[in-house]
């Protein structure tokens, strides 16, 4: 698929558990991270702070095995549906999901 890496050369990558449906995290991909993800079957991101590629779980063992990847209608973001290997922890804080902070609650 031809994704739109124009602008800052990065696309948003939302990570979702393929079975449970939980949104686990959000990270960034450049073209190289996207291509490496497709080639290896494990989700690779681009770290803006470290200015390099990184494979989630490369040190913890909680790797993200790619099940399916969908692009949004503008092709500038992807939804990666994954199986979390290891302990099933996706967040660097040790939680299953990075989305644990309540930002707003409507009534």
C-alpha cells in the first residue's frame, strides 16, 4: 500500500489488540519502520526522541506480532492489529495499555 509520508515523514500508528479490541498505544512510523514491520511481522516504530527505529518489546519480550494493518482514508495513519507476546504488556510503564489516565469523563 502507498502511504502518505509527506509533511514530517511520519505517520501515526495506533496499536490495537486483535482479539480483545483494546487500544494499547500510539506511536510513530517512518517509511523504514513501516517496511520493516511488513518484512518481519513485528511492529517497528520510529522514536522521535531517540531519532532511530525501535521494535516494541525487543528488550522486554512483549513484542507486537502484526495480525493486520489498516490505513485511514487519507493514508497518513495506520491501525495495527496485533497479538502482544510475552506478558501481554504494551506500555513502558508496565501496564497492558498506555491509555490509563482519565482525561475527561462525560455524563
